[in-house]
C-alpha cells in the first residue's frame, strides 16, 4: 500500500516547481490568484500515469498546463503490482 507519508513527502518536495508555474504567469498578470485542484494516478511502478485539472478558479491555461506537466514527471517508490494504482487529489492556492 502506498503510504500517505511518502505521498506527502514527494508532493511537498515539488512545491517550488508548482509555485514557479504560478509566479511565471503572475509576472504577466499581477492580479492572478485562485486555486487549482489536480488529480493524478500513480502506477505500481511509481510513475504518474495520468494527470488532470479537476477544478481551477484561476482559469489560466498556462498555469494549469505547467502544473500538469510538472506532476507528470514526479516519481514515487514502486510498490507490488498487485497493489494497483493510487489516485491522488492535491489542491494548490495561489496569490
């Protein structure tokens, strides 16, 4: 089973990269703020198989595309194939 501690550790280790997605766009639009909820699926091998934006109050495709691109590259510890995939939702608040 994929533990919540490991999930939190990996997700939190990438906070700067996610923040960069927002900061890059906020330079062009200083009033940009809101939240983005992302859902991703982690395969047994530790690789992110699917990523999608579930909800976004920012409505900024550049930020959303950047976030999904970053999440797609995350790596988690592999688990036994019989454990299956794990779906995770994470919310980020900007501004």
